[in-house]
C-alpha cells in the first residue's frame, strides 16, 4: 500500500485496482489498519476496478468534516482516463440523466427525469491523443455510481479496459485513475492538494512524453 501522507486525522494513499473502498474484508480501511493501526473510515469511494488517490479519515471528527466538504462541494476530485476514439470537442461538459439498475449493477443514460433518475455532470479536457485513443482529464461536478464510465460509453467512447461498459476486449485494467484530491484539513483548515500519475503501463504509455500527466 503506497501512502503519500498521514497524520492523526487522515491518511492519503493509492488504492490498487480490484480493492474495495469500503470497510469490508480486504478493503482499503482494513489494509490501512493492518499497516497503521487505529481507526480508519472511508469518506469517499472509488469503483472496485478503479485505482488512484483516496483520502481516509482516522477518527470520527475527521470523517464528519471531510464528508461535510464533499456534500458542500469544496472537496475536489480529478480523474484521468483513456478512452477509445477521439473527442470531437477537445474540452467540454457532459450533462446526462442516469438510472442505476441494481440487479445488473450497471448505470444507464436515459432521456428524461423519472423516479430513481439522477442528473450527472462532468467536465473534461483532452490532454493527449493517438490515432485510436484519447487521454482525458475529468472533473466530476456530481458523483454518481459509474458516472464517468456510463457517460463516455453512451457517446461511443468507452474507457479502455472497461469490461462492463465496453465491447472491446482490452487486455488491461480499466484506464481510469483518481489523479488529484483537494480538501481542507479537517483540523487546521489548511488547503491540501495531492496529485499522482497513473502507472507506467498500457494504455497510459501510448502517448509518448507529452502526455499531459498530472
């Protein structure tokens, strides 16, 4: 477990792929308790297959304050992804209505608001391209389950390695990385910003040196 920062209130670490964010056997809280001891609480989630930066609280006070920032919108999250295809507009905003199918454990873009439907908003910017792939930075305005994966897939640009929302048979983990977190320290109020680059493996290595890494 790669730990970037720790104090008595919080810990910032890199979540590996296929590790749960939540407090379940083998999940991030359990793994960090094994390494650090004491209390570890999840305050935000990443999909099981997704990797990258997470912040976890080390006491109830910190968990409450970080959760308040998430609800209030001052908690920043930026992702980087590799998608199939090339964007018509190099930067923009996606606004969709999403419906979660709990039986299928899948999120669908639908045409209008209805019971169980939530509005989903993100902004994106293309930072590198090849003939067939685009690397994009993504800022979530809302945080819906599978939001990034569903919104890009619905536009015919599924994420590389996404076995749930893509028909492509990519031989790699899903190319979605939590690359930046920004929040106020729950005790001191100091603004804290953490960044981390994706692993040096396919498809991240397809873009050469000028790849817009975080």
